[in-house]
């Protein structure tokens, strides 16, 4: 899957790409297709891991090509390289593409994006799951949050704080906002991991447009619908605790975002394989085994790996992706440079404990290693207080 397919209607552009990436021939096999129809023929003839396409092309434009690639070849990472920057076009493309890069882009930038996309393929061994994840332009959002955001945006005097409160309460909306604000289209020098900061950068009009492109949870079955209800409260509590557990103020908003999104891979599994995932949840509960262990046996990947794979394709900040990927891997916690990951893992374990169900991700030995004397009880008191503040109840004593 180390193939890259470049698509453009201009032969000179394709020749330029061929010359620029000539040095990468030993690492990638490359295809160059003039137009959408030729691209689909290339995809049918041999496997590719990444497609890089222009948007404005005759006969079949980039949007139509992306739709067909997502439907017929969802395991392929979809990257747009276009000189057209109209907001409406970019927003529609961002719901289909994993990344949007302006034309021209420096060769080293495009090369890094392609390498990252190809490298992420190794996170998930199952081609079936790569297809399932790749078919998603965005995560489904609960209808209640979607309609609350639309209603709030109808008020011309709505405050950023009110919008951020709605977005923070919904995993799909939070991902959509962070995905777009960190895209090359916005051109920000630094990564944005604060929901308030993201909304401020995007502006109200752009947020309104984004809301229209979010996939609303509809026909994903009872498993996904019920899971949404259970995960929303847990995600928000984990995010709030993670932000308080991080000592570095510069990392607090990243920790909050990572905590909010740490279980997003479960939504992917529940929406793409509802019956099978329901059986996985039942088996984990019946056997009292780690959920990630049962997921790995059933799907060849865990919800943590799936979430990290998707967010990596979207080029969300590495610190956030790392926390999503490894929050169940206790041996990685407590290391230098892993403060956000450690905070999310501890917050997740505390939130599960408060709900009366230890998820088993942290053993007594892990707690002894990570917590100084008195820390664990202090953290539990913090968890109780946060749950009360968020309206989740006091939890077990």
C-alpha cells in the first residue's frame, strides 16, 4: 500500500510532480492520472495508499472523484492539492478529504504529508478496518448537539463561550472543528487544540458552514445510538480531569481535547460494525477482560488505534494523537514528554472508577508508580468534584 496516485487535468502539473518526486521512486510506486476517469482506472488496476488530487477538473471534478474514491476505495488516504480556495468548495472538500493543501505547496510539505499517511497504514493491520475508517469523512454527531448548535448559531449575538460549550459536549463536532482549524487551508503557524480558540480562529460563519457538513447520527443502529449516550458524559469528565491533571498551562487545552476524543474509535466501530461491536462489548463484560483485548481479537485493532489512525490522517496535533493511541498502554505513562498522555490515561481511569466500573487499564502497580503518596485520594476527590460540577453525580464513595 505504499503507492501514491497524483491526479490533475494539466499535463504540465503532472510532469512537475513527476520530476519533484523522482527521488522517491525507491520508496513509493507512483501513478499520474490526467483527470478523474483516468484516476479511477488506475485505482482499479493496482493498489494505492494515497491519492492526491486537484479540485477543478473538466468532466469529473475533484469532489466527484473523492466521492467515488471514498465509496469504492475507502482504504485510500484522500489528499486535495488545489489552487482554488473558495470557502464553500474547501468546506465541501474537507468533508470528503483527509487533508487539504494549497497549490503550490512546498515539495517537503507534501512529501511529509504523504509519508505520514502511508505510515499510518501500519497502525491498523486489517484492510477491512482501514476501509471502514477511510469511508468516514467525519464522525457522526448526536442529533441533539447538532440541533443545539444550529439553534445557537441562529442568534446573531451568540457568544463564543456558548458555542464552545455545545461543541465540547459532542465528540463528532469537536473533531470536525479541530480538523478544519488545523488544516492547511487555515494556514495557522501553531496548532490549535482549544475549542474556544478554534471557534475564534474560524469565525461564526465558518462554524455555521461546518455544522452543515457534519454527519448526523441516523441509521447506525441501536449499538451506536446507545453508545453515544454513554460516551458523552464519560468523555467530558475525562477531558475536564485531564485538563486539571496537567501541570503545564500550555498543555491544558490539548489535554482537554485529547480527553474528549480518546474513545472516538469506539464510535467508529459501533457505527461501521454495530452487531459485531455489540457482541464485543458483551464478551468484554461477561469475561471481565480488557475491552481493547477483545476488540483486538475481533477486529485486528483496538478503538485506541482506530481513533489515532483517523486523527493522524486528519493531521491533528501529534500530542493529541499520541494520547488517543496509547491511553491504555500503561508502560508509556509517566515518561518525560508524555504528560498529556499520562493525564488522559489517569483521567480515563478515574472517570471509569467514578462510574463504578474499573476498566482495568491501570493496575495497582501502575498507580503506585504514577501517584505520589496522597495523590490517588486527591485525584479521586477531584473526580467527585468535577462530576458534581458537570452534573454527573458524585459516583461511588
